[in-house]
C-alpha cells in the first residue's frame, strides 16, 4: 500500500510502480484529486474511488466524468467502503482479461477491437456495449438491463431507440452477416445474448 499526502506525491507514486486501486480525496494540500484521477486514467485502467467530504453534486459529477469508478461522501460506513473497493477491483480484473469473441480480439488495455487481424473502429458506446456482452457471456440481457448498464457507464442518457441503432451498428462492424448475427443474437421477446 502506497500513501501520498498531496497531489505531487500522488502523481510521483503513479510513475513508480503498478497500483491496484486509488482511494482519493478531492481536496489535497497542494492541488486536487481530479488532476490525480486524470493522470491515473491516462496511464491505464487503475480503479479510482473518490472518498471525500466534498459531496456537492458538481464534485461528484466531475469526479465520475473524469473516469472515477465510484464516489463516496464522508462520513462513510466502513463495510460499504470495503464492499465498493472489492467491486472496483473485480471490475478492473474483468477489464484486464484478454478477450476473444469468435474471430474478434478485444484488447482492453489499448481499447481496441480487431477482426481477422484488422482493426475494427468502434465508437465509445459501441465498445462499451461489446464489453457488456462479453462480461455477461451466455446470459440473456434485456433491453432495460442494457440501457441501465450503458447509462451507468456512459453517464449520459441512452434511450430505447438509441440502443437499437447502436446494436445495429455494432453488428454491422463485427458480424459476417449482420442480418443473420452469430455473435450478438436476438432472443425474441427477451433481449440479446452472446454465447
């Protein structure tokens, strides 16, 4: 466990060795936690959880928009903090696994997708949607569940029509025959599934 008491010390720690998780306050003696979060996210997928007395809506939204994985206001409940730390570590573990979906290769470190050794260019929401399917292999995902996941990840409103468009675009990019999908299958009346 590394401990840093200010922005400069925290930025220095980021350069020294791999870090599994960053627990960060917004207010630091020589700067702010937002700069540390931005630097951490530039360097990789290290989860960042803000633990701060700055619980106003602007601080929370700023922290999450900069890539923070969670934001907990002080005072906090210790067991809830431990649970959130474990959850962030589990999510990060899933992100680090090299992913294969048929002839698709997903490099979660670089954020790229290749098909038959050619890069497939996906929008941010298309990429996130693909990861949701990968992380729920074999499960039927209802449209509502997909919308909830995209809302949580993207931090922006995604409606039912938008979801239809993104699934169509994603299939056009990754399926051999988008009209007869073999990767992201429709389960009539229930939703979608990746096997």
